[in-house]
């Protein structure tokens, strides 16, 4: 999860999009673009993801649910 400069929302990073988290799930989001973001996910969790762990995501991350 990341936060864009000056933003309050946090976003799930996918291969092509940034999906804003809401209390009801993920919203459609916006395309990923180069730039600087604030990492919200703890570094130890990022290490696990980089090692290949694939978490289960809420169905809204896929446009359903």
C-alpha cells in the first residue's frame, strides 16, 4: 500500500493500476505512473511479497464484489 504525495488515500499497487482502499473495498483507481510515493506497507511485509508470497485480495480489487 502506498500514499501519493499530499493525498490522504492509500492505494493498493497492482501491475498496471493504483486502487484506492475504501471501507467498502477497492475503488476502480487510476493508472500507475512514474513518481515518488510513501510506502505504507511495513518493509518486512514487502520483503515477504518480493519473496513470492501472493496474498488473497478482496474481490473488489478485481472489479467484483
